[in-house]
C-alpha cells in the first residue's frame, strides 16, 4: 500500500496582485485567450463564439448590469471573467456545461474569485509527495501551485452537491484522486494555479483584433 505525505493547509487569499487588476480584454482578445488554452478544439470559430454567447446569456462570466458586448459597448474581460469562463469550459460534459454547474459557479462567484487570487499568488507553492511501495525505495513527486476542489457529487446524471469550493495543495489533490475517484465524483481537483498562470500569460500577449463586417468572425494580428 502506498503512503502519502503532504501538507494541505493553504493560506488565506492575499490582496490581488497588481498585474491581475490591469487585465481588461475586448471580446475578440478574450476569445483568442480561450482558444489558445485549447477550449475551441474540434469546433469552428463561429460555433465557439456562439457557445460563449450562450454562456453570457446565462450569466457567465458577467454579473447582471455589467458591460456586455451585445449592448453596443465593447465588453472588457477582467482576469476574473477569464478565469470564470476557463473554469466553466473545463467543466464541460459532452461539449456543454450542465446548467446546474453554471448555477453553482454563479452562486459561489465571490468565493471562487478569492480562489482565483490565491491560485496566482500561490503559483510557486511547492508540495512533495512521498510514495512507499513495500520494500522498494520511496518515490518523491514534486508539484507546484494549488488545486481547486469543487466537491461535485453526481448520481444518475444529476448534480447532488456543489461545493463549497476549497483550495488544496498537490498532496491533498492526489489523495482525493486515489481515494475518491468514483463515478459519483466525476470531476477531480483542477490544477487552478496552472490555469491562472496560463490565463495571465496569454492575456498579456493577446494580439490586437481587427474586426471585419461580422463581429464574430475576427482576424487576429499581433501589433
């Protein structure tokens, strides 16, 4: 039997780092970020844009009254908007996110935004996992960052539980994988630090978008 040694205590989320607060992308640049993350693989750009519009109509990632693309003004996607979209797209099942999960994300939005702050601030956090197998030498696995556990529980295709969301180090995340990898717990902890680092990196490098006659059909050019 393998044994695991890890530390799962995570510090309280810090004040958002300045580099997160300056992120504000137009719709086209935000879509580029999501595409670079791989969320548009296997579908056309038009189909992907339509799906994102559908999420927006359901309240992801904008709160009621926030600046919206279809209102005639250019939306500005913050770090938190990008992370919420990336999280929702990570949780897709058969190409779509169940409405119950979207409702859970919106109901826990404040907590999740705090976790998004922590995920970037703790991106360099290291955890070492020791695995012993009988008389063999111990194997040590190192990982960085923190993980997000949404505590999703399903039964018969229905969501029974969402949250509360919590953050874990790599050791705690792998423990859940080994002990609770049952079908009822279809979604295992998400490498949220890794996701946040990629979101920030891509947002910094998002190219300028030159719009054509159709706002959903954009050509990407680096300035």
